[in-house]
DNA sequence: CCTACCGATCGGTAGG
DNA sequence: CCTACCGATCGGTAGG
C-alpha cells in the first residue's frame, strides 16, 4: 500500500522510504495499536533492518507521532476532500459522513479506522501521543460542527440545532459503527448508523427539506 | 480496590488472592489494555512474585480471559443490578443508561470503562480474547434491546421503534462519551450523550409520555 | 541504510 | 505461593 504517495510526492530521495514506512505503520497500528506497533515487526514487514528503520525516527515515540500525522493527512485526503465536493449545507454534511462510513466499511486499513483504534488506546494515557490523538479528534469533530453550522446558516437545519452536540453525536455513531463492525463483522451496523444520523437530521430539518445519506 | 469482593465471597482459601489479582488487572487493563497488562507489572502492583501470580492462570491469555469474565460480572453488579431497580418500561431503560453513564463519569477504573477499552483493542484481532469481548458486548446490547422492547410492549414507545437499532445507538453514544471524556476530560460529553438519547426517545414516546434521563 | 551489539523486560518453566 | 532460571523480543546504541 502506498497510501501516502498522494500526499507527499517524493521530492527528494529517501522520502519514498519514509512514506512506505508510515503507510505500513498506519496499517499495523489499526490492528495492533500504536504500542503493539513494534520497530522489529515494522522493519521486517518492509524488509529493512531494525536500526535502518529506527534511524528515520530516533525513538519509538517519534515513530508513533509521525504515524499519527501521516494518518491525519491520509484521512483528510480520503474522507474530507472527496466529501467536500458536494454542495455546501446539508448535502456536504451528508456527503462527508457518508464518505467516512464508507471508508470504515471498505476497511482501507486491516483494522478499520486508525483513529478509532488509537483514540481508545491512548485516551487514558497522558503524554505527547495522547495529545496528538486528541488534537486530531478535535480537529475532525470541529470540522463536522462547521458543516452542521453551514447547513444551519443556509436554513437547512433549524436554529435549535447545536453544531457541537450533533457533530459529537455523528462522530460517536460512526466510531461505534467501526468498532461493532470490526467486532461482529455484520455490516448492518452501518445501516444503523446511517438511520440514526438521518433521523437526527430530520428532527432539525424544516418540513420538506430534502437530503439523502448515501 | 476489592471490586470483586461483592461478586465472589471468599468461600475457600486463595480465592481472595485471585479476586485481588483480577480487580487490579481490570484497573490496569482499563488504561493499558489487556495486552499492555503484563504479568510482571501486575505482580509488582500486588507484591507477588511473577511466577506466583502466573500459577493462578497458566498463561497470559488465560489471565486476559479471566479478567474479561471478572469485568463482565463487575459491570453487571455495578450497572445492570442498580439500574434494574426502576419500574419496568421507559423508567428502567433510562435508569440503566443513566447508571452506565454515571459509572463511566465516576471513573470506577482509572481508564474509564473497561469494555470500551478492550473492545477497541481487540476488535480486529481474531482469537479467544476477541470472541469473549464480542460476547460481552452482544450480551450488553441485547439487554438494552430487551429494555427497549419492554417499553414498547407497555406502549411507552411507538411500535416503529426498533429495539436493536436503538440499543445499538445508545451503546455507541455511551461508549463515545466514555472515550471523548477520557480524551478531553470535559464532562460536557455526558450532557451530549444524555441529550442525544433523550431526544431519540422523544421521537418514539407517545405525546405526553413522561420520562427522565437522570 | 547496514551489522553487531546492549540492558531490560517479556511470557513461561523447573523445582521446590 | 517462592527463587532461579530460560529464550525471545523489546527499544535503543556504536560504528560504519
């Protein structure tokens, strides 16, 4: 998988190796977590020596932080960018959420959503890794909240709709779908998530407003 | 913490040690995960020798499985039992959910909800540990679905209410609240979760039905 | 990027 | 329940 190739075109030598390392690191971490991601396994998976790989980062924590940043960019490219193509307002909000759910269902990484995995892994473990994960989650939920607000400003959602509240809900439902899908392997949970979000939007969408969630 | 003392009164010698081990194991795993839970750290925290502790279980996987079973019983005692005291129907459903959210907010374990942590940790790692975690989650969501159905049967929720759908939603929202609370330490997420669930119930509760979620 | 190491810790065993 | 171990693997270093 050369997931990162899109994001950081290899302008100089060596950057391709780093991209390949981080793409594999995201994939392993989606299954084993950022702690279960060991330098030895990662090096072996890439046919590199441990110390050769190690030299790229300097410490395991730096590898973890670099992997989070790579995943942040990758998620933006895979979910935000395509989702934002839709028309501003409710269509765009629905499009981003649908892309997100589809992304989780497609299992781009073997363990499903990278951030769902590492956010649960580090949520109660203070330190730089947790801080970066928390920042990524905040950035994402804030982006969702902005989309809700845009729909509100266009009159496609009632003034009573609270962007922070709804963004938090949608994120929880999507993360829940990812988790229960990985756990039970029954794609019905994505139907559950879509219905929950659709119903929630209906409460705030003025009579006659049309929208569709995939 | 002698969390398990309630569940398994020490009928025979040695069982007290096992309870103490499992109570500490649940607490550590809520932070570090069931993989981050090492026999060495656990033994040291309990002032036992590694091999002394090891003898109780025979393998790390057995320790992990025993910890899950202990957590299953503990969760039943802490959330289901008190929650079920309320009157059948909507009050009971609300009471169980409120107890669950309160349990997460009180941080009975340092890392918050044990099952939220290990369910994300093992959701994509096939094996006996994942299977037991999946079973526990199914048992819990099924219990929630039964409570929704009881409320339906009593006419406190509309016939259109789908117990499986709603149970899945409530579980996702509660797990989401636990995760974002651990991550950001802002208790407002419990308010978000309560409002989301309340609003969702309002959609299906016949006009004039009274209920409260904490 | 490599080989060749390091001390610490991992899960697990032998023997009591 | 203990002491005393085992081989394997961990993150990390020296030196090239």
